[in-house]
């Protein structure tokens, strides 16, 4: 009898248990069980995995059972490019004169293969101020906020070999100019582009996922089931990119869907000092023995808070501090270093010191007065 390739036969009486049928039954049961097991991969079957199976036909002829297997069908799982870039800030980030501030972004690979990424940034809208240096990306694997000299923060704007179902936190820093106008804003759109592994580079242009996907058009898949293709499955962000374009762009928003970015804070604490003279005969001549009353007026302008404001005023040469004359907002302060805000000579020798605490533009003008006598 001529058999098909891969064909096998078993002879058995009709009244006896057929071993081939038992084996077939157990095989079908095992396959059915495997199909019911939930997918263990949060992001799906890894790219490059092989899915293969074959069909089986059984029949009986003239009392003899026969089994015939089909050819083995093999499919390779494609590379699903899917990722999300999230802007983590919920409000404008404050930056001060010559200061350095950052916005936070989280890049998550939701595909089924490791990918490389590049990060780029562009101003969106009309900027109200110009930073002293363009934005730079940093990321510290230790999870701390990186400084410019952080040895763990290198490599960006390139993110290499981000595994499926993992994230990386990225910090975008800017440095402000020395002179700022209070309340000005600048907004950015940040874009992540996906690349195939080992194709990132500075000298040679990398091969983008979208470029590779265009070459390996999905229409070719049916004719090449055993070939791994790139399939763009990424959604679009809110920064103008499209679905399935291999990139994700975001503009940071607050809870009310308002665009947020960096906002300048130019708080300034200023001090004006004046003096009045009283001599011993009721005049205003600065002669020996006359008293000079100094008045210090401390005010704040702009937004934000100045923390731990301290006023230091050295007692001038050729004069002597008049004990018990120190006042803050017309309330007397002791000359010793104690629970009140002022002292004379304790914090700094020969100096009147007044601690004003935290001040903002809403704080009233602070008035400090004290007397000295001309020697």
C-alpha cells in the first residue's frame, strides 16, 4: 500500500482499544489545555517567536485505522513597535535667574521587542523668554535627579535597549539667563522616535522603525510567514504625531488641559537705608555725641518666596551702638541672641543682625531701626 509522506497506520480490531487513537486523544487534550492557558507576556508574544502546528486526519478503511499529518505550518511573530511618552508634570515648573530647572517625562515600551529611542525637543507656541542654553536630557538609572556632572546620566538623547514592558524616567533641563522678567513662560513639545536595536549612532544616521516598516510592507507577510517584519502599532500623542508613525510626541498639560512648561520667577528683595541725626542741642548736626537713627526698609517684588532673609548692618566706624534701640516694625528687639529676630554683635561681631524669615511679594515692607552715637 502506498502511503503519503509523513503517513502512519495502525491495525486494530474494531472491538479493541486503538493505541493510536489514545495517543491522538491525549495529544488533542494537551493542545486544548495549552490554548486555554492565558498569555504570560504583558506585552504579548515576543517578536521572533515561532508559532507552528500541523493538522491530522484519521480514518478507517476495511477495518484498518489510518492517520495522516499535514505539512508543518510556521509563522514568525512580528516586531510590534508600540510605546508611550508621558509628561509627568502637573503644573508649570519655576525657574529663577541663572537657575536650572527640569521637566519630567516617562518613556514606556509597550511593544514586544527591545528598541532604541531618540529624544528631541522643540518650542511650541510663542516663547516669552529665551533660556541661556537649549534643553538637555538626562536620566539616572539610580532614580535620583541628575546633576550636569552625574556620571550615570550620560547617553541621552539616546535611550538604548529599552526592554518590553519597562520604563525610563527622563529629565529635560534648561538654564535661565541672568536677567528675567517675572511670570514669563516657555512651552516645549518632546518627541521620542523608535529605532531597531544597534542602529543608534551619531556619525551614521540610524534606521528608523518606520523606515524599515516601509521597506518590509505588511502585504509581504502572507508570502513570507517565516520572516520577522516591523509592524508600527504606536498611537499618537498630543504633540502632532500620527498613529503608527514610529514616534510619540507630547506637550505637557495640567489637570485642566492647559499647556504647561517653564515659568520665570524673578523675586527680588531690596533694601533702602536712611538716616536722621539729632545733636545734643536739639539740632541735626553730625557732631561728636550726636545720635544717628538708621532706618532700613526691606521690600520684595515679583513672584515666589525668598527664604531665610537675614539683614546684616555693621555698626559704622567712629560710632557706638546705642543699647536697647533695635526695633523691627516698631517692636523692640533685645540686643542678645535669643528667641526674637535680632541681635547686636552675637551673630556677627560689631554688626546688627535681624532675621526676617520667609518673604514674598505679599509680605508687607519690613522696617528696622536702631541708633548709634558718634564718638
